């Protein structure tokens, strides 16, 4: 199955601190033109990608984090030609997803 290639605009780069004091250890952003469950553009974590702050990332959607207690999903975007396990996704997104009842769907 061919994976979906997307362009992610980074609005929370590595090191970003949100209003709750959470510091982002990964780049995080949104996919323009794709509307998520909250009515806003689809959110995406960039995993196994650049370890520095970036503005834009093009990669492959490899998984979806579903939240049972929220109407949002989070797409997992990784560099093309790479892979990531469910365990790695859970570990790398724990800094935020610990506050939600989530499960990972690998694509």
C-alpha cells in the first residue's frame, strides 16, 4: 500500500513550551487543507525526523493517534523510506498524549 506524502507546517518546533509548561521534544505542526476532528487543520507529530527546529517537513503518514476522550486525531509523519513502531510512537509522544486516552493505528 502506498503511503500518503504530506507537507507539515511546523508551528511548535523542538523546544517549544506551551501554556501548560509542556516542552516539545519533537517538531509538531499541521497539514494545510486537511481539516481534523476539531474543525482546525490536521495536527501532526514529526517523528524520527530532524532533531533541530524546522519550519516545514515533507514526509509520509505512518500512523494515527486516536483519542478516545477528545475529537482530535494526531497524524504521525516520518521521513520517507523509514519506519517506526507503535512503541516508539507512544514513547516519543508521551509528553502530550499522557493526558489523553489514546491508541495508535499503524498504517
